[in-house]
C-alpha cells in the first residue's frame, strides 16, 4: 500500500510540473509550417510529372525510396 501512495505522490508532482511547463509555453505557435501543405502539394506534382517522362523516371523512383 505504501508503494502506491508513494507512486501517486510522484505522479502528482509530475503532473504539477507538466502543468507549469504548459502554462509557460507559447500559446500561438503553429504545429507545422503554415505553407507545408502547399510545399508537399508542389513536390508531389513535380514527382508525378517526373514519373511521366521515361528519362526522369529512374531518378524519380529513387526519390520515392
């Protein structure tokens, strides 16, 4: 029983520490770059285009791997 009480106290301290760290963290930071979707879309389009041309197909296939 003592083990569980000690573990609960440890978890409570950890929760307090995490709560403090979260409160101090910047609030308006985006999770990903705002233009990431457009970058990925552009890269995918170039890859599809490269796969359509036989001369570039091998290089494009290597890029996929």
